[in-house]
C-alpha cells in the first residue's frame, strides 16, 4: 500500500484514493500470476525498505531497484540462509 498522509483539502484526499486504487491494481497477486504464466519478468522500482522488499518478493517480483543496494544485499542474504 502506498503510504501517504491524508490531506485536509478535498483534492488531496481524492488523489490518495486514486493512488490506492492504482496500487491495488498494479500490486495484485492476480496480475503477477498472469505475467508469470506468460514468461514476463517483473522488476519493481524504487523500493527502499524491507517491508516493501517483502511485499515485492511475496508477490513474485523477479527483482527490485533500490537507492540502497547494500540494504537489499543484506536483506537477500538473510532471506536465503
């Protein structure tokens, strides 16, 4: 889920709602399964926290781009032990 603060202006709340719908669709396990069955590799950009790495790999992402490659390396090493 995208983490945004809710604004007190109507348009800000609308934008958050739209982003949640987009997030729900693009991060759907059904979509990842569909792409996997067709041989399409999925890479997610830019994930920087372990909870986001967990979500990406649990959905079936083949890889992620990050601003913190050493953090991702440590995460992957710990998960593959």
